[in-house]
C-alpha cells in the first residue's frame, strides 16, 4: 500500500474501494448498496456495504467503528479498580463475564488467591449471564427471522436473571460485582432460593422455545444450509465459541484451560458438524441446558467461607476492623488514595464468553494504573467471517447470518 | 513446560534467535521483526498452532528504542497450548511484515494496529482505518496522544462548555 | 399543518384544538429504533412484556425515520456516529421529539475521552434526559411520561 488509505468510504467513488469489490461492480453489472448503521436488524450500529446481483449477495464489506468508545485508552488513565467499572460496558450482554476476565488477569498478575466460595459464586453468575446472553441472542435472531413472540418470551425469562443480578450487586446490568480478590460482598440470603426457583422453571421454558422453533418448517428452511462455515476456515480465521463448535471443533476454554473451579463441574461441550445457521442455533440451545446443569452442581456444592482474599495490599479490610486495627486503616487509606500496585509484567487471561474467547492482555509497569489493557474480544474476530460465509446468499439470509454469529457491537468496537 | 511447547520453543530459539521469558506460568518469545513471518509459518505448519488469538501493540513512549512492542498470541488446539510472541519496534513510523498469509484473521488486527498505533503492516492487502472515522488524524492509543476529555465545569469554563452544546434547551 | 397557520389565535377554538392535537400526538407517538449500546437492551426490555411500553402507544418501533416522531437515543454516540445521528434527526418529519436515554447520551457518561460525544445535545436538541447507566425500564417509562406531559403543554404554533 503506497498511497493514502481510502479516506472517505462514506462518499467513496468506486476508484477508492476498487480493491475490495469484484470486477463486475466496476463494470456496473452489480449494485453497491449501503446497509447503513441504523437498520432494523443490525444488532447495533454496524454498516455493511453490499455488492448485490439482483437479490444475491456477491460480497460484503463490513464497516465497524461506529461504537468505538476508547475504553482501552481510558482504562490507562484510571486506577485498576476504577477501570473495572468500564469493563462492564465492553460486551454489554456479558457484563459479569467482562468483570470476571479482568479480575482473572489482575489476580494472575498480582498472584492473588481467590477463596473457593467466591469462585463458586463467580461460576454461578457467569453461567446465569451466559443464559441471559443466549436469551437475547435467541430473541433477536428469531425476531429477525420473523418469529416475534419468541422475543417476548426470552425477555420474560431474562427478567428472572436480572432480578438475581440486582439482588447481588444492586444493578440489573452493569454490576461490577466481581472484584480482584473475590466478590464485592457476599450474596444476600434470598440468593439461593431465587437461583433454585429459576433452575426449577427454566428447563421447561427451553422446551417451549424448542417446540416453537426447532422443528418449525419456516425456521428450518431459513436456517439449514445457510452460512456454512467449514472447520478449516473457522480455524484460519480464528473463530472461537459456538460458531467454531458448530463446525465440528470441540474447543471450549472451560474444558481446555479451566479457571475458577470449572474442573469440578461435570458438563458436556455441545458440538455439531454441519456448520450452518441451524447447527449454531442447536449448539447455543444445548449450551443453555448445560449452563443450567452447571449452576445446579455449583449451588449444591456451594462452600461456606469468606468471599474476598485476605491480602490487604489488594483487598480493602472490612469496615468493622477500621475501628480497632491501625494496619487496617493504613491499608484502607492506601487503597483509597493511590490504589494497589501489582508487580511489573504482562499477563493474558481468557474466559469462554457466550460469543467465544474473551481475553485480556494486561501489562503493568508497577504504577497504580494499568499501563496497557488490550481486550481480545470474540465479536471483533468472529466478524471477519461474515464476508466468507455470505457468498451467494440472499439479502434476507444475510440478516440471519449477522444474528447467527452473535455479534455485539460493543465487543467489536470497544 | 509441556514437552511439545518445549520443542517448539527450542526450535524457534535456534532457528530464529528468539529469547525466551516466563512469567506467571506463561511462556513468551522475543523475536526480531524480520523473523516474525517465518516463525509464524513454522508455528502454524510444523508445530500445529492453528489459531491466532490476538495481535496488539504496547507503546513505551517516551522511550524510543524500542518504542513499540507488537504482541502476538497463538493457540494450539491439538496440544492445548498457548504461546506469546513479542516484536520490538523502534521509531515513530514503524513497519512490521504482515502475517496475513499465515493467519487470515490478522487482517483486522493489523488494521487496528495502523489505526490505533500507526504501525504499518507491509504486505497487508487493505490497510485502512477501522475504528476511527475515515478522516481522523493521529493514532489514539499512542502515549503522546491526549485522552481528549472534557474538563469539569467550573464557573470560569462554564461558558466554553455550554458553547459546545448548542442544542441544549434550558 | 396548514390549519395551524391559518387559525391564528381564535381563543377557545384553538385551545380545544390544541388539547385534541396534543392528546393525539401523545398517545400515538412512534419511536424510532435508535438503540446503540447497552441502553438499547434496557429499551428492548422496556418494550417487552414485563414493562410494556405499548400501553403508552409505542407498540412498534419504526426503523425508518420518515415514519417516526420520537427518537430515543439509547447508548453512547461516538464521533463517527454523530453525523449519522444528525442526518437521521433531519430526516424525521415535524413534530419530533428526542429523549436522551442514559448517561452517555445525556452527558458522555463514564466515558470522558476523545471518542465519545459528551452529551447528545452537541448534535440534536433534546427534550427529556433520562439518567442511569443503564436506566431501569421504569426510569425510561418515567421519562416517556414526562415527555407526554411536556407535549400536552405545547402550543399549536410550536410546530407550525
């Protein structure tokens, strides 16, 4: 590339994007259509430049960046614990998971221990959040394909999960409940009853969605053999999460590199081989059932004990201690004014988010603010397969494909 | 260290003059920019590191040599391993050979490197800005780029801030 | 509407007409689908069955700006998105109202940096600001009800 990169794709003449579109567009044979940032089905602000031959899609050029928030740079300007507040908003359907991976990175860097009760509650909340995220996916995906009532049912179930999250952290969505060293505070007494109640009613609800969609003739025609992703392509393009598992590669970070006690829970990783939209739908439905299974085991085995580490260099002391111990006051003062300072070095921590591998690369230079935080977000990487799987589909199928990769624009643009 | 990982690390050490470091159980290799494409090709082909997890950079301004470190992370699903690679770069307009031919998803990662850091990837088919607007000047994640925040409104700058919000009704 | 310009101020006739027109505008306000980020999820929750927004006449969200009267800016507006936002606002026909939902739309929210517009009132005129990060669906509904009260107090000449 020797010249200026194509400056204004918004009003680009054909010359500037010539390298991206096929020869037929230059001849005028095909139409270039802008599926703009605001559209009924783009799950957020995503702009797609479509090259169409009639109704068939020849090429898709995604244009992202409409939700770029500068979170990575902003986190460098805040202390570690204040930066944790911003982590919720990256993938806003998986808020607990974002906090989780950030805290795993900080704990790895600082060599901080996490008590077993905190680990178990982290697992429960992460799996609940996974179910909530898949419910939003299912609702919006079905809405795109025309099944509007599934949307209403999914959001009804989501209210149970949001009630549980609100019970723990005070906020429905952006709780920042998981902190380095454990949790913010212990779960209230109503937590266990609420979770058990949810586990009792939810499997029947998944059966309801199954009955509505899985054997539905229209749904089958619209999703089977659409958007086939081969396993070689998936690995080449670095795809992780349900799209990878639906193409036949059984890779789940919860099994491959378990964290926070996942090795003690018994669950299967759903995999299918067809790699089309229907396979991804089945994988995610099965993941919801497996999440219920994991939460059941975790809540049955929930140990007693503290929920935050005792390391006072990173975790503030309980307020009752401030009245009696001078060290507690000094630790409290240092944590509140300067913040904690992990040792110099860089680590990478990754979890399995509902969308794929969510990772944090954290580099510290010994100061109380992170020197560099990079978020390896699954949607940014998975988005690149959209041009690959949408060759030769109709425009209506393209809408289904955006939904099936399960893209959250906050994840893509950070 | 796992034996497969050990053999991969040893091969890279002798073939491409890589330096090994270990921190908190993670293995990292430091390579020179000229060697990175061949090293990635070896990792992808011979040692079965199929997935490129991430490719990003760290800016060490005002330190000039090196100013940037480009960080790669590759995963092997077959042997369940993860390996980090680091490439130091000097100067204000650095370039790095693109690994798009080895790992296809480096495409958007390297576009982000250009957009956020100004690091050009040689051999990249489509180097354009990806996250910032098309006509933006500057590379935001560099340390000498300001955060660009709005100051807290006191009485001395209240008018200046209000002028920026022309549509606010009383 | 032509009739508003021609009527001028005819006392009790315009008063009654105002009330009828405002009543009609309030109870059939069609929002435009402008969910950007996290607040969009809470807006969808408000639209769903638990906190039903269709009891306020907002059954359907219109994706096309030409067919909507209310723009709920739900989420953070980045510098790249701001011209698009202005363009969509200009494409909406009069009478139109804007609700800035959430902290990011009202004032930039948590994100005080180069990439986010510090308050959507840098770009479009806002009628109601709803605070929260994200605001609960009940808070959004409170914002909508406040907007309804504001609309009921409008004069017929405002949108002439």
